[in-house]
C-alpha cells in the first residue's frame, strides 16, 4: 500500500470536509445574526409606532384641554383643533368662542419652521378672520412629521400676535361609502 498516495487523497478530502463544516457553521451563525437583527428592527419599529401614537394622543388631549379652557373662560378666547380628514388633507377649526383675526397658517417642512420659511420649504395660508366654528381645509404632500403653525390677533389688525403649533396628525385609513372612496373638495 502506497501511504503517500493515500495521504494525497485523505488530506485534501479531510480539508474539504473541514471547509464545508466551517462554511455550514458560519452560514448558521449568519442566519442567526440576521434573524436577531430582523427581530431588533421589528421591535424598534413597534416602539417607534407606539411613541408616535402616544405623541398624537397627548397632542389631542392638549387640544381638548385648550378648547375646554377657551369655552369656560369668562372672556371669549380662540382655540384650535387640527385633524386629518383623509389622504393628505387636513382641517383646521377655530373651536373657541372668539374670532381670530389676521390668521396665518404655516404648513412647514419640519419643526424648524423659521428655517423652513427662509428656505422656501413651506406654504402659508391667510384668512382675514376665522369665527368660532369656522374651518379651513388644506391639502399637503409634506408627510407625517411636518408642523403647522397658526398665528392670529385677538382684534382686527392687532399687533399682539398669538401662536399655536401642532405636528400634522396621522392620516386615517381611507373611508369607503357606497362602494367608492370619499373625496374632499377644497375651494380654489
């Protein structure tokens, strides 16, 4: 028996088997690491979604408190609510008991509204006045993390400007009625 020829077959075969075993072990480790990373990403996404829902609930609760305080105040006051009404459409309402004058609504690109204004990354809507219960609808394509800033005066052409800031609320799922999606039309 030729031991050298046998060693020439056995050693490469053993090395090949060892390489396959190591590759298999490495693949299993990679699969385990990928599964762990996916699990961490899923948990992070779930935490972010819960935080967004909690922030929206808190903002809605503050709006309700503002409205209740404005309606209970001995003198008429302005209070604002902002709601998503489907798609990328929003409705701003003067829910208080006083007229807001010289109303400006800045729909901003980010929470840094002044920077967004300087960069031309925001839209501004204006109304001479908004009486109690009056609404202003507006479409936006900015997205879920953008802010709305409302400024107004308590008197016509008043110099004492007041400010209210609010992130855009999340969009509700589309409503279906009569087999079609509801559509909201905004004037000119």
